[in-house]
């Protein structure tokens, strides 16, 4: 059910029989997040126009509550890693990554759908984005001095340190991609096996475990992204 060659609802839609499932699902997840963000923004703007503003919490569950809870807790973590000054600058990117990866992971828990993060192309693209972004930030903050840390503290060790540093930086997006893809794929293989063995009770336990894994993997990916940004913006290069 969750395997790469199992049943897929997208194959029933005309024109999508041969389309890459991970690309289609990534587009769907992105559209879903854009829609929910728009709804949350409209709700917030409506509340802000009232005399009470945003001080009085709503009496029922809304998109605003959902986004406020996620944003508030994720921002606290971002602030603890990047600092009070840098957190507001990089939180939008970190928060967007977290939501996309988390929702993409959750999609795989729906029978007949494959999560975009179950495909190496998706996770490599995410890792490549993080790689380009933190290096761009490093150059923006430190200028050409950012490149000095590739040569190490001693000039005569420069050529050797350059090779080591380049290999280390190239491995970062690869490790992010492999970790995310491997854990999500493994989680859904386990869920598929136990769903076939006992399709009523036992899978509920693994659905709960699947939600936990989806959250942890999104969190770890974003935590490592914050660490890479912190290292690239350090002023001791």
C-alpha cells in the first residue's frame, strides 16, 4: 500500500498516470500549505481589525491557532540556536522548510498516497537548497572573508584543509537527504507490513508512531539547517 509500486490514487487521474508521483505530491502539498496560510492570514487580519485585536484567543480551533502554536514553538527553538538577533531573519525559511517536510511526511500515512519525501529526488533538492542557502547567507554576512575558513587557521595547511572542508560541506546536503528519505521510507515499509498482517488494530499504533517520525524528521532536518546557518554566519571566519 505504501510501497513505491503499490496502489496510488494519482494513477486514476487522467494525465497523471505516468507523471512522477513525488513531483505531483510536492505540488499538492505546496498548494495546500499556501491555501491554509492564506486562510490563517485572513483570520488574523479579521481579528486584528476588532477592538480586542489578537489579545483575546478564539473560543474554538482555527487555522490561526494551528499556525500560532507551530510558529511560536519553532521560533523559540530558532532563537535558541541562532540567537535573538538572527532568528527573525532566518525563521521564515526554517519555518517553511519544517511545514513542507512535516506535511509531506504526513501525506504518506494516507492509504494510496506516497509522500514526496519518500523519493530521493525530493530530499536531495531540499538538501541542495539548504546547502546553497547557508553558503549564500555566509557570503552575505561575512563577505569574501567567509571563504577563509575553507583554508583553515594555518596557511601551509590550506590546500589540505580546502579538500577536507569542501568534502565536509558537500556531504552535508547528502546526509540531510539520505537521513530524511531513509527514515520516511523505512517507516512506511513497517506500516505497510503490519497493515497487511493485521489491518484493524495494530496499524493504529504504527500510525501514531508514523506521526511521531514525521515530526521528528522534519524537526531534525530544520535543526541541522539552523546549525549550518549558525556556523556560516559566525564572525570568527
